């Protein structure tokens, strides 16, 4: 018994010297040691390389001096994994590392990927990297299963557990679990990179687009950084739908589903950039998350050739309204638009759309029950002066006019984010981004082409390579 305990202490001390704080390794104190020769014959041990571990985890290299020369830089460390040496580490155990004395295992940088590797002909069969909240970090395998790298950014000041299982042709599976900590965020110099999400909490229509305004630009030429930023902007919904971000410009992204949101969807948006090293002296900072709800699916379709608007809720016809739209020279934009705002009274003037004062086309009118669908001034509104033309001909300067009673009803029926489509108007196509939410006028392939993570955009992250046990 005395000899066995001494052996266990020796192995534990040796592995700790290599990796810092080792949670579970080859001969953990509660493991039955068994004869070394017999164990090796049944299944040989493996050397697992862990990339980017801090070189020198002694008293002179602590979480407070990560950037000092006492730390000695970063390199690969080796952990010996043997049969029976791996067991699960739950989130509670990992979270406890944040309050334990000293760093949680060897210190490492939050920038760049974490790399796990075994020497040929061994193969990794499973790698899990987990943070203190129980969240798993995505990764990809390469080298025929001998190498695994993180595909998602690590966060600064966070303890992580790494669970590795591998297999050698000459024996059964082996494994190891170890821990490391990334550099605390306050020790990372640089400007904070944050995100502001829109449209703000509330309930919206099925056409509502999620927006993300970045605090700093990310030019299109910086493809990897765009992929890093976009990959950290998380959108979840109940029910789940297929959706994607699209880069509108260097500081703005829009998110929409493939088709309109289902009625009564719950949407949550958050940034995972806090603590992520982005380069050029910038580090991800905290950003407010967003939660919105989607109401009934209300859709209005105006057929300018028929001078009629049909309004449906969840697919059921509510009303058909006689309307008038833009006349020759002022044709109403065609395509899909989204309700931007509702205004009970608006002053409309011809010079706001380029009509000179004093000409026969100039107007200056108070307009009621106005539902805005473009920032340039297109509304659905009450037009009592044109009631004789409504349902018969198009006489407006681009807006959709209807009776005061119908406009009041429409105003009370729709909400921001509801869908307003115009067909057969002869007008220019609604643009996607510069005049409201025309995002839905891009088909799905063109929308996906604007993502830094899609093959269409030419910036796709490496496709995950699954790990499989050897047979």
C-alpha cells in the first residue's frame, strides 16, 4: 500500500509540473494503479500536445503578469494520457475553479486557436472544450483525426476544461481531462469592441430585421476578422428557424430568417465577443443582449394595377381596401417593405421629394393615420382629397392613399415590422438597405452571400471534421 501511494504521488506531481493544475490524469489519487507493465500491454499511453499553454507557471508568472517577460511566452505542452485516466467534469466543478487560489491550470492567451494533437498513428476520438458556464467551444479536426483546433474564439479571463479521448491501434481508448485559464480582460490593452443590437425590446411583425451596429469598422478585406465577429453574434429563436447575418457595410450587420418569422416567435440576440482578442489593439467588450417577440403575421399586398390592397392576418383575409398609388413620374416603389413607424399626423411637402414650390405638383398638407414604410417618405395614409380615384386610378406622388376610415383601421391593425408589398406599380424596385428594411427583396442565396461564414460569401470557416473511433 505504501509503495502504491508513493507511485501515485510521483505521477501526479510529474503531470502537474507539466500542465499546471491537472484535474484528472493518468493515475489520479482515486484510481487503482495496477501493474504498470500489464496496463501498458493492454493499451499504451499517449502523449497529448496542448497548444498555446503558458511557458512557466511559477510564482513569477501569474494572472497579474501575463504580459511580462517572466511568463516566457507560449508553447505546446505535453500531457500523458493512459487508460482510465479520463472522467467527466461538470459545470459546477469547473465554475469552482474561478474562486480557487491561483490560476485554474496553466495560463494561456485568448487570441488564436487552441490546438490539441496526438502523434501518429494514434487518433483523437473525442475532444470537448467547455467554459465555466457549461458552454462547449466549437472545433474542427484535421490531420486524419490527429489534430483538433477550436473554431470559435476563447474569452479572456475564463477557466476552461479540456476533455480528450484518443485511441491507439495497439490498444483501447485512453483519455485525460485538464484545465487552463485565459488572460483576464483587464490585463488586455486596447479599445473595447462592442455591438449595439436593434430594434429594441418589444413585439414586432414577421418582417422585422435584427440589426447589429459595431463600435469599430471591420473592412471587407479583413475576412477572418469578419468571420470571427459574425460567428460571435448569436441569434436563437423559439421555434427554431434558418437565418443568417448579412454585412450591410463595415459597421452594420442585418439578420433575417430565410422566410418571414413565424407568428409568435421569441427571439434572443447576444454577443459572445466580450474578452475576445480581435487584433489591431481591440478587445471585445460587454454588449447588451436583446429579446423581442413576433406577433401575428400581418401582410398587406397592394396591387397597383387593380388599385386594391388586401390585408391578411396569419393567412386569413381581413379586408380588401380600395387605394390609389403613384401616378406617372411618381410611381410607387415595387417590392417588399416593412412598417418602420406609425404617425397619427404628418406634414407632407412636395419639396421633400424634389417638387419645387410654386409648380402645379407642389403640395403642403397635414396627413393623418400615416404608416411609414420608407425613410424617404413613402407612407400608407388617409387621402380624403383623392377618394374618387381610390379603386379606379393612380393619382398620388408615390404614397398609398385610402379613405380616412380605412387608413385609421390599417393604422390600428399593423405594427412595426409588419409586411407591406407593392406589385404591378411600374416603379423602381425597393432597395435592400438604404431606405428602410428592404432586406426581403434579396433571395436567400444573395442574402447568404453577404455572410462572412457562408461559402457564397467566400469566407466560410473550415467545415467541421467529425472524430470517429478507430475500427
